[in-house]
């Protein structure tokens, strides 16, 4: 393990909720909860103001509403979150070539590899400058941990929350860890924690005192050795710039169980298209198609099919998923569906399309050959027989059917589906400008007109959901930039 605290861990503070507060002046300093708003939705992120009421990530949204009924509940805007994350990751990559993202809002950085820190003083200066740069570029705050290992850097950033910096001096690690609960260490979840507690071990210091042999007896060889090393503050894991993805998947949970088999099939097709979109966006392909189905009784089934080679073709993935669905009983209803691809590669097998449409293509080719060689008589005979059957049944010939179609009265136009206005999403009105949806229902949508740069909360107005002057809009940058300035001018929340 290195002797200087040159591994940095950055964790953005309540990231999704903070982005929403930065973009909406009326929500700053107030309880904000981001997540799925349906009956089965869960909390993705809660602002620190909402956490005071006991709301936290992964909590059922219904429970969050009971705890904080007056909070603002918003649908996630992942496009904006990814955009802000890219800005933050860009600042990290300016410090070192070794940046290991863990999620949109969290990453490790090896400062020594970038030559930006070599001892405690230079590491602290770099961490302080990074926090200031993040604030200037995004208007948000992040917490920084600095230590000689990844484990300790992450522990330090947790201790620094919110909006702080903690540096663990080399040589002080064991004294720092000793009084901490065992759940502080990576890999110690509820089950392992309970197992250790029953053995009388509740702190990291007690893990070290128990000894390696006892931990191996309690937890097994691999886990026991690893846990003992961590309790002694030993962590040799390097910062890895590229973390290889093992799978790409998407899934949806439905507010109401789906019983219609046709609808289930359409949802699987839609999920396959989204999954392939992510696959292509990452420049990947995959061999194994995975279908996940959670039924009405919470039983979860996973089925997979491995292809001859990797693919990023929508038809291949969708048809494989459909075949997997054929083997699943969905009679009682479906509450969750997912489609994923594993066995990833960075190339595709060019002729793999034959697995999805080979038979169709071969049939078309045979038909084309038959036309050229006169071998298509059987097809013609079949068509003539079908025509005779239509005549025997009193049906008009094809031309008569076409004529009947042309002369039949047109079906009445159906009313357009009501436009959806997700809470928190951006809109633009031709008269009032940019705003965001506060809520919608009963044919009405309520909008607050403000931008990230507004000096005060904006006005609220209500419109019909089909108002032609109201349109969805792209999110605005959190920090306003002026053309004459190379850098950020003012973070969201500054007066202007």
C-alpha cells in the first residue's frame, strides 16, 4: 500500500436531487425526492432536506410520501444527469489518466499517476481545487475523501458528507478504523454483519483482534482472509481506468400488472429496442440474450438464450427475447419485465442476422430464383387455389377487395392521446418561456416558469394538457455561460 494519501474518492452530494434543486430556484433548500412516482415506484435520491424526515434511497415511494407529504416529488431526468456527470468526469480526467467511475456521481482517481499529488499537502490542495472547480462548472457540491487506498478514500468521503473534504493521514488508518462498525468495511452486508455480531464482533477493531483463523472459521477462507486484511487497513486494489461491463440491460416495473399476452410481447419488444440502443451507444455487442419476468406473486423467472456469435441487431435480440417469453407462463399477470445482453464483445458477427430472419430471407431468395427459372409454378398454383377458395366462399377477387377498400367509408378520426407531462420535466411556452411541470391531471398541467439562472422562484400557471403553445423542452445548463467568457460565470443559485 502506498505511503501518501494520493487516492481520491469523489461522491457528489444527493446528486439527482441536487441537480433538480440547482435547475429549479423554487426548490432550493426544500425537500426534494426523485424516483418513480407510480404506486410501485422507489426513491432514487432524496435531498438532505428530505432525509431529515427519514426518506432515503431505495425506499418505496408510498412510504416516502407518508414521511414527507410536502416534499417535491419528481420524475428522474437521466439525460440531464448524464450531461452533468460528463462535466464532472472531465474535471477528474484533467487530474489523472486513471479515473475509475463507479456510477454517474461517484469515482476514484489516482492522483499520483497524474502527477497532481505526491504527499498529503499536495493531495489536500488538489482536492480543495477540485471541489471549487465542480462548484464553478456545475453549481453543485461534492464530497472528497483522500487516503492511501480505495477503501479508506471511500470511507473518508462518507465522513466528509455533505460538501466536505477528509484526508486520512498514512499511519493513522488502524486507529481510525478500530471503533467503526463492521458494516463500514466493503463486503460486509446485513447477513455477514449479523453473523459477526452473534460471534461477539461488532467493530472493525474486534475483527482485527479476532484474528485471521477465527474469521476464516466463521466466514470461509476467501471472505475471512479479505475481511481480516481490510480490518488491518490493507487494500492493494489499484484504480482501474476502464471497468469492463459484464452486461447491458433494461427493465420496467408496471404500476398495474399486465395480463394481456399481446401487451406483454409488445413491452418485451420495446425493452429489446432500448437495450440494443444502450448496447450500440457503448460500442458493444453480445451473445447471450436474457429475459427477466417478475410475476404477480413476486416470483422472478430468468431465461436466457446464447447465439452463435455476438450481435447488436434489434431484430435478433427482440426475436430471441420473444422466444424466451414463449416459455414463460404470464397468466396471472406481470409486474416487471427486463431484457438484457451478456457475453459482451466489441464486434459483431456480420451474418448473424440469419438467426433472426434467415428463414424469411431464404424463402424470399427461393421465390426470386423461382421467378427467374420458372420453378415458381407451385407458388402460382397455391395462389390460384386460394383465389378459387375465395370465389367459392362468395368473396370478391383481390381487385374487388381493393376496390371495396377504396370505396368503403373512412373510419372516424380517433381523438389524439392526451399528452403526458412528467413532474419535474422541462417545458417551453410560446409566451411565458421556459419552465417545468409541477403536476398534471384531469386534463390540466401546472407549470412553474423559471430557469436555473432566475434570481427568485418563478410564477405558476395552469394550462390544458393539449395547449398548442406548450411543448416539451430540453433541460438548460445548470451554469450560465456568456460567449465572451471561457469559464463559468455563475453557478445556479447565484443572484442575477
